[in-house]
């Protein structure tokens, strides 16, 4: 049996897909690079916004032909959409045969087998509210990169931001024991990885319920001590839980990258309150100031949502003002999307589409200007770049890409041998949201 797996959504989903590939390989299945060559198609899906779901439905629409022709025998849909929508998926997409949630990966081979044996649809979308992967036996053995890899440190979320489906698609927050995380990091380093990204919905609250109790700063210190590790990143930090200890550990460390993703969402306290974010704009700005004081070069990225219900024009102006003030190094911008089962979907005061879009467009234009200015200031400097990829070109050299510690993508000429190396690259130009450089000394 050959499978083809497509992944939608966030880093957590990519990580889950890597684990899934390990599980499928162990059950004797082989990977097919295109859906045409597969017996089974798996979609690991995302529900975060309406558009994310629409993408999956449209993909299913295009896969329908393959299913009808009999080439593909089975379509399985997993991840957050399976968890949120459950059997409703079968109504909208009758070509789906198997539904598996974020916690059901281990059962997938059996479910595929049962479907083949009986022809009956299989569903397992139960959320395990207690256990988290606690060991290294079901670790990904197929990774999407060769230099940097994600390591899950917790699952679920306890925050209940009023707009967000994640607490219901992934269940309550459960932290993974430090020993198991460290074991995975060691395996990665032994396999040649140089960088790890520790991932969770709210890494700053890592450690709840663990014994011995371990907070996130303590976990970072342990990861940093793994022999051979080059760089450590993490994501996402909830501003309400980001504390001085974290800043201290980051400032002290040569390996923890000076970069933090700190989603602001909105620039007005009334909206943050309605979102149930549990911080004020002033508190947020105070944390940014502490980070910058202790780590002057720190890159701060954020998420901004435009058009939350009842947001007024002047409240949105506050968001733009905060953007001007903080000058984020990178920013993910979203239009508010009402999600089933969330508290916000019940709120009145939905903005007109045109108004929400106009806010999105203005925030986007402002961010482009700020980032262009910031990137320009890199030109002429020499940066430490960890080369992650090298693609051969017709010109006899490879087009290399890598990142600075502050997470800026740099493109430069080189060769395949540079992958995994930390290099000095002199920045020559700005290419959209990225930088272009030359290996120093060439
Ligand atoms: N746990 C992380 C990220 C969760 S999802 C955190 O708390 O930051 C990533 C981003 O998607 C969020 O930060 C938010 O900006 C956006 N998002 C989540 N739900 C959304 C919705 N219903 N509509 C629009 N954007 C949403
Ligand atoms: Fe969603 Fe908020 Fe949890 Fe992030 S912290 S996953 S936005 S509920
Ligand atoms: Fe990630 Fe989307 Fe689920 S953002 S946690 S895959 S809803």
C-alpha cells in the first residue's frame, strides 16, 4: 500500500504529519510523492479560519476524480477539521472514508486496514485529555528538513481565546516530560540536525502537572546543554505568560536565538478583553521593552487580527499605532473568521466584509513599509547564517537559503556542501521579505 500525505495548518500539524509518516512506515506502507501514485490519500487538516477549511474542501473536490477512477482506494482526513467537524465531514465530502483526530495517529494503520476489510467508514476523533507522547518510540522518523526540526513539548491549550478552535480541536494543555523532549533532541543532534524549534500553543505555560515541576525557562536551559545542539527556537509565547525568567535565560544563552513570536492580536484593551487574552496593551508593551533592554538585537514577530466583532475604527487605529511603535520584524495578519463552537461566534457586531478587508489592507501596507525599512538596515552588515538548503542551478552553483539568528531568511550563492554549516554572509540586497547576500570572503 502506498500513501500520499498532504499537510495543512501550523507547525504542530507538520510535526504531527512527520510522526504519522513514521507510524505508517512502521506499518509497512510506502510513501508516494504524488496522489496519482497512491492507494491511500491522507489530508492532515486545519480549522483555524474558514479559509483553511475551504482549502481542504476544494482539495477534496479535486481528488474526487482520482477516487472515482478507482486509482485511489481510500481517502482519510485527519487533524483539526476531523476533530471539530466529526461526521459532518462525510456529508460535505462523501469521498472521505476515514476520519482521524490529532490524538488518533497510532490507530490509523488499523483503521485503514478495517476500512479495506469491511468497506465501512472509520472514525476515531477522541481527544486524550491526559497522556502525551512520553518516550521516543513513536518519534518522527521522516522529517521534512535536514538541518532544523520541530520538537513538540506540549499539546492542547487551556486558554480559551474567544475566537479560537484550538482548545476544542486539540483538547486541554498537557506537557510532555522533559526527559522525553531531551531524548528527542539528542536523537536529532545525533542525526545531524543543528537547530530545534520547541513547539506548543503556549510554550510559556509548559510544565503544568509535571513532576518534578519544570518551567519553560528551565526546559530551555536543559535543551541548551545537549551536546552538539547549535540553535534553539521556540513558538508560541503567549504574552500573558511570558516572564522575566524567560528573558533572562534568552539573554544569557548563546544558543537560544534572539527571536520571539509574541502574538498581540489587537491594539485596544477592550478588544483584548473580549478576546479573553488576559493582558493589556501596556502590559504587552512592557514585555517588549524588557525583551529589548535585555537583548537589544531581539526580533519580535506577532499575529494581528483585523475586524474582531465590534472593533471600531479608532480601536483599529490603536493597532496601527502599536505596530508603528513596536516595529515588528515579521507579522502574520488575519481577518477575523467566526468559528463554530467558539464564544466569539455568538457575539454581535460582526463587521461588514469591506470594512474588515480595508483594515486588513491598511495593516498590511503599514507592515510592508516597516519591514522594508528594517530589512534595508541589514544591507552592508555581515550575518551569521545557518544554511538549511542548497538547490542546484544551471549556472554551476547552488542557490542556498538559511536563516540569521533573528530568523531572517537569507539567499546566497554557494554549493551543496554548505548545508548544515554556520556561515558569515554579507547582506547585499533586499528581496521582498528576504535578504540576499554573498558568502563573506568571496
Ligand atoms: N497558540 C498560538 C497560535 C494559535 S493560531 C497563539 O496563541 O498565539 C495562530 C493565530 O491565528 C492566532 O494568533 C490568531 O491571530 C489567528 N487566529 C486564530 N483564530 C482565528 C480566527 N477565528 N480568525 C482569525 N484569526 C484567527
Ligand atoms: Fe488559540 Fe488562544 Fe490557545 Fe492560542 S492561546 S491556541 S489563540 S486559545
Ligand atoms: Fe494548527 Fe490549524 Fe489545528 S493552526 S492546531 S492545524 S486548527
